[in-house]
C-alpha cells in the first residue's frame, strides 16, 4: 500500500510538467493604438495611395500615415469615416449622410471637397456609405439603401424604385459585384444588376468578401458558412483547416497577400492566414499580440504586407518579411522573458525567467521541462549534451527527455568550449564560481571549481593562448590565466576601463573571427598580444560607429558573416575585402515585446536565426529576400510651415519657389518617406543662403529652423541608411522678403535724407566749431589769469614759509641761548652759595671773598632766565609746557623742567650735571613724573614726551 501511494505521488508531481500547449510561428505584428494616432478607437477601412501613404477610416475622421507621422482630418459634422478609396491623388471617403474626397494641395495641406453637399435633398435620412469602388470612369458610393455615382464632374443617385438594397459592393477582375440584403449575389455593370448566385448556393448566407481565383474565378467569403469557389458559373465549397473556426468566428473581410496567402478577418477571432489549398499558415488574435479580435477592414499593401483596421486600433502584419514569431497564447501559457534559444532537430529549447521549455516544430506543441522553474540564463548544445543554466543548478537534458541536476553546480550563467594548456575543456561561469568540465568516455563531466575566484560573471570567452576573459555582471572584466592543472589561478587582472574615458561600468566580451573583442559605450577594443595591452578595434569602430555598447557577436556561415547586437538593434555584417559591410539591420522596436536590455541575442542554426523576445521568439530566414530600407516612393516634402513672431502660421506652396513676408522667419519642415518595416534610416537637412549654412540630422523626417535672416534659401533634404548610403533626396527654394524699411526705394529715400542730414550737420558743425573756438580762447585767457594768480600766491606762500623757517631758527637759537644762560645762572648761584657759606665760617679772607662775591653778583642776570627758557621752548616745541599744564596739572615746576630736558632727549648724566643731582636723584625724578603722567607700562618716558602734541 505504501509503495502504491509513493507511485501515485510521483505521478502527481510530474503532472504540472506534462501539460502541453499549442503554438505556431506567426508573422511579426506592429500595433498602433489611440496614443499613437490620436484618433478614435474604432477603425473601419484601409487604403493605400500611389505614393505608398496609408489611409484609414476612423471614428474621428480620416487617418493618414507614412510610417513616421500620423495626421487626422475631420469631415463635415465630425462623423465616422466608414469607407476609404484612393484614386490617383484623390482620397474618397464615405461617412454619415456625407461623401466626398480629400486632395493634398500644393502647400501640403489636405483639403476636403464634399460631393454630397449638392444633393443633400436626395440622400436618405441616416444613410451611411460603407463601400467605395471604381468601375470604368465612375466612382460608386454604396450605402444600405442604394448607391451614388460620380463621373468626375457630377454626382448621380440611384432610382430607389429599383428595389435593390446592397449590403456590399466589391471589385474583382475589374468588375463590380454586390451582395444584396437578404438577397443573392449579383454582378453590376454600372446600370443594372445581373444575378450570379441565389442566396441558397452559399448556405443561405451573405457574401462579405471576394478574391480572385485563377484568371476568372473568385473565392467568396461568407459570414457563417466559410469559403466558396465561384468558377465558370458554378459554386463549390472550399475546404480548409479552419472551417470549424470560421463558422463561429464570423467572417467579415478578406484580402490576398501577394499571390499565395488568403487573409481572412473575422468579427470574433482575429485574422487567419491560409494558402490556396486551404492549409492554415498562421492565426493572429488578441492572445498572440493582435490589437483586437474584431477585424473591420483588411488591406494588402504594395509590399505584400497586411493592414488590419480593428474595433480598437490598427495592426500592421509583416507578411512580406523573413521574420516569424513563436508566441504561445497568453490565454494558455506565458513562458516569460526568453534568455536563451537552441534548436536540436525538430525541437527548440527555450531558457526563460520562468522555466525551460521544449517546442516541437512538427507537432507545434510546447511544454515546460521538469525541475527548471525559475530563472534560466541559457540553453546550449555541446556535442550530444544539452546544457541549461538554471538559477539553482546546471541542468542536463538527457536523451530520454529527463532533466538531471549537476551535483556541485549551484547555478550557471554561461558556458563555453575551449582549449587551455593543451586540454579540451568546458569553462562554466556562475554568480560566484568558475568551473572546469572535462570529457570522460566521450561525455562532458564536471571536474572541479577553480580555486581563489569569486565573482558574478555575465559572459566569457577563451582566446588562443588559453586566457579566460570574463565579463563581470556589473563592473569591468577579468583576464584570467590558470596553472597547468587548471585548478588554481596563476595570473588575475581586473580591468575596469578600456578607453580611459569611462571610469567604470559594464564591459562586454565577445569573439569575432577568432579574435577576442571588448565593447562598452566608448566603442570596440581588442587585446594586442604583442604589446600586451588593450587597443581600439578601428575596423569595427569605423564600420558600425552607430552601434555602440554591443554585448553579443555571433558568427554565421563559418565566419563569412557576423551578427552584432546591442540593446537597440541587430546588425548583420559580411566580411569582404578586409572590411565589414552591413547586410541587414533589424531595430528592436520592430517587435512589440523585445527582451530586456542587454540580454537580446541571436542563435544561428544554418539559415535560421532565432531572436529571444518577451514571451516569444522570432525566426529569421537569411535565404529570403529582404525588403526594408527602400521606401514605397521617393522622398518628398510633405509640408513647410512658416511661423511669425505673433504665432501665425503660413503653409508654403511646394510646387514653386515661394516668397514670404519678413514676419515669417521660423520654418518647420515635414518630409514624407513611406516605409513601414521600421528600417534603420536617418534624415539630413541643409539650409543654404548667401552667407550661411545650417545643417541638422534627425531620426524623424522633420526639422525646425528659427530666426532666419532675410535672404533666398535652398532647402536640401536627404534620407540615409545608417551605413551612410544616400537613399533619396529632394530640394526646395524659398525667399524671406526684406521688410519695407529695407526695400530699394526706401534705401534711396534713406540716402536723400542722409545727404540732407549731412549738409545740415555740416553747417551746424561749422557754427559749433566757431563758437567752440571763441569759448576756448576766452577760457584760455581766464586760465592764464588764474595761473598768474596762482604763481603769485605760490610766491607769497614761499616767502611766508621762508619767514616762518627763519623765525623758527631764531627761536631755536634763542632757546639754546636761554638754556645756556640758565645753566650759567645755575652754576653761579651755586658758587655764590658756597662763597657765602665760606664767609660765614670766616675760613678765607673776608676782603677777598667779598670781592669774588661781587663779581659773581655782577654775572648773574637779574631777569628770570627760566621764564625766558619756557617761552622760547614753547615757541620751538609747539606749546609744550602749556599742553603739560593743561593735561597734567599735578606736575611741579621742577617736573616741567625735567620734562623739557627729557623732550630734548638729554641723557641722565647730562641732566644730573645740569640740575646738580645725582644720577639716582634723576632716576627718582623720572619715576615720579611717569606716575603723575600715567605713562603706560612698556613705553619709554622720553618717547612719550617726544610724541606729546
């Protein structure tokens, strides 16, 4: 019992992985929504002009699209445009109680001409024009109540008494056919209807579309009964693989794409593509990227691609390219972001972020491989083994279909086959480890981990010397040399930058024609083995300068060609005569759901190349003819708008040289170059004038030139492929007129006015000069008088200064004399005192001493010598004593005398002799004066007195 339960649990554990879904390769689709064309959601009809421009009947009017820009043109009343038909340069439309045509005027603007306005009284109430066809020289507008014809001049209306109420008008083999409401299938000759089939012949159903079948036969599409063939007057059912689907999906529109694909649009289930034998080629609906399941209009364009007007949006189906998509129905399965693809026989293996899947091309079945849930980085066949790089382990797909996890390999990001030190090995990278695989009995087995290496690696390559170049997931790359037994690292270098400008970041490593090549945002580089340094790879830098930061290179046909890929584009190069030549370019924008940036790759299997996308893969067949960069018609100027500073706009006449007024100096140019496969092209604009050249490059066919000068301009525009080839060019000449004030008559008038002005100015100037000279003479005379007065004043001042100097000198002499007299007086006074003292003591002859005393008295000046000294000293030294008395009233007469001596900068010894004091006494006097005058500490008393003012 226990073993039975174990078996049941084992079976249940595999049930989720045994589920199988169906999927087929389908054409690539480009969807356009309201956000793109800014019109209504519903679209009803498609048509193409002779110039390749596409027209769509939209809820909000007529949509115009040339592959780059959309235009929306309203019809009177703002009604729905139900039908569109292009005849030569006219775009006929049918609407609610309205029909007419648009025509593009010579200024590039679309102008509407109503044909129904003249017969408003003849148009039935609530009538709508559903189809427009041409028969002979007349255009027929069909509604549910009748039809109207237009012969280029007049509009005629049908006689409603005929009783015919058409449901559809269509053309085939240059004839017009009609399906009547609740009636049969007729041929219309322009006057009368001729019954071809009773309603019962097609299952009592309505024929909604007819297509040519052979030289005279027709394929009839009905709403509920599928397809029929009408030939030689008989009708028979056309059996297809989708009869059951058509019975419930409700056929609505059908067109032939090229001469081999019958495209059927339905109301409920999108578009079916079948061949002439009725075999299903593809099915497009909302589950596999079609905008909407309700197809209101279909059109096969001149390049055999398919346009679908849908109940919500517009879809462009790339039926004429060599690219098809494998997209599982999102209703059944979402495989996630595809990171790796490998084809093995009839099986295609997909490594995605949700698991690894196996797709069988023969049975169109896809299923999830067991134990591979989660992130898978790659799937790769090496010899007979299939490796899967899983987030949790390296996986091997066994021949019996089972999945084995490799012990010891916790995760894997990439694996390459290489020869290192004479050993054939596999080198595997991961989030941290570097592993070595070796063959045992013809089978690859994990050998060991390389020691002393720990880093997350995105990709790696091994060069001819056995050096491993490993690209770090986020920063730079490693150059790794292993020892002889490949167990340890002998030499390791972490390279952060290539060209020197980029400080750090991702560096991609790839192998091109056997050479290791590196890439980042600065370009392409290679390792020079001789100089042992990384150098720019000029061959690639000059061949594909537009393709920067490429992350993957894939050789094709034994190095004859090369895919080079970055996050925005796939470029196919051929190596010819020593250089790379661009063969094909596929922008990532061609796919609605591209792979995440930096992980989009191409996997080559013979002539089939597989591109990994989001929830799908694309298959490109290299042996099929590629039509991409050539437009459906030549480059044309669609419109040139001149703008004024006030905001007014003027559309220029493109049919001839145009002259515009000086107010319009801003020019906007819009080109038309119809192409819809999103080729890699760019536009160049040159604006020439006599003294200037303006050049602009743009990926969009429009340009703006502002603040132009008044001149004659030649506008040249060219469209280039990104490899530098000029695909087409056009030219236009226009003139920005000079304003009236710059015209020749006004210039002549300006000359006359200028002459009169010069004459008047000359006469006035003469008077001014004469008056100026008179004033200058008077001013000069006054100036001379002033100078004479100034000289006299200077002489007086000099005399005054001489007198003052003489007075000062005499004062100094007088002061010196007074000082000498004072000194003599002091000496004599002392001598007298001595003599008097001796006389008093009777120590010398009285008579003699009296005689000496008499002589001394005669020599002593009776006037006050000190007073004289003070007066003269004040004269010399600018009120010295007065200043001292005013500021320091506590100073005594002796202190003032000492201050005078110090002001004269006499030494202590000199002062002591003059005052009959000891040196110590003089020092004491100096100290007393400092205290009374409060001289600051650190400042000399002499300096203080000298600086006193």
